[in-house]
C-alpha cells in the first residue's frame, strides 16, 4: 500500500501553454493527477513510484521558451481531505448532474453524486471526467453490463448505475483509488457496483456492453485489445484522458481493434471519444 504522495508545485511562465505541455510530459511518467493553480500546476506522484531521476527527460524544463521553478512537498493520506475541503467546489454538468462533496448542500439535479475525493483522480472538475459525464448523460445505459476502467473515485460507475446500468465492475490499479471507490459506492447507496484492485489482466474472460476508460493515452493504447476483446457486439466504448492531438493515435488503435468512431467532445484541448463495436 502506498505510504503517501509527493506534490510538485510548478510555477510556470507563460502559464497556460506551459502547463498543458508539462502535464502531457509528466503524464508519460508516474505522475497520476494534476491540479491547475494560479501560478502553474501541482503534480502528484506516489512516493513508492518516485525516483530521483523522475524529471530528467522532461524536456520543457530545459526549454528556453519557458521559465519553470518548483518545490516539492510530502502529502500524507490523513491531511488530504482537509486540502480538498478548502479547494473543492461542487460542479454542475448540463444542469442534469451535480457532483459534490459531503459538506456541500444537495440540489434538485436529476443525478446527485457525492464524492469524497481524498487522493483519487476523478471529481468531475477535470475536463476529461466532465466530458465522460456528458457522454453518459446522453447515452441509454439501462441494463448494460458496464466496466469503469481506471475508476479513480468511481464517479462514472456511480452515474452509470444511477442511469440504470447493471451489473458494473469498477477497476483501479491504485490502492487508494480502490478504497476510495468502495467508500463512494457505499456513500451513494449503489447496489450494482463491484470494485476491484488491479489492471487490464482482470478483464480476461469478461464481457461488457459498455466500457468507460478515462486513463492516460499510453495505458489506453497498451490495453485497447483487452477492451475490444471483452466488448460485446454493439457495445459502446467511451474513452478520455488525452489531448486532441492524441486522437489519431487512439483512433488508429480503435480501428485496428474493430471499433467504429461515433462522436467526440472537446474541452480546453482535452477530448473524449465514443466508439461502437459493430
């Protein structure tokens, strides 16, 4: 089990484009979640996955076009809720889905989801989660056997159940995400979600009507065959976790694995794709 995280606080000039490039490059490493700040970003990495050379080939750090400095802090599990409570605002997606922490008031939204974020990635604030929620809101998922791969907080699995999907498997390789997902499933009174700790090898022998995968580009490319193999004919694959410039790579992999493009959403240069297995 992880004994905590390191938070890299990057000050970046110019901030917007620099943050975008830095997140993309850090995403190739063990960094697993990012928070944008007024000065740049905070990037989080599990201590056990860290080594002293983790920034060695992050090219933007040696670029003359950007001025980047950083400090590093240790973050223990115990103080993470407090940090979120200070920084976590409730969000609304298309007036239909309200995502809030336990300390936020309930609204009359059709889908009211309570998330205790802790250290997990997937509060609805990030563009990729927001777009995946949009896909789910407009998709008829009733009685679809569903997989939420790289579930983070299990927010997408929870919304899928609220919309009638069942049964649902939620899988994450990170122990904190696994434990946090179990908590959030219970907190939202979900009855049809089973949470597993592990990777795509858990999919051997399984089959699904709907697969939701909000993970980074490299993992998606690596695991695409797993998704295709366990997706039933007529099944839906929803993907996010990557930039618009990554679409050709993701699309090529999907087509190679027998998947047909349906549509996509874009939000601040992030994108989310929908495919069907015909």
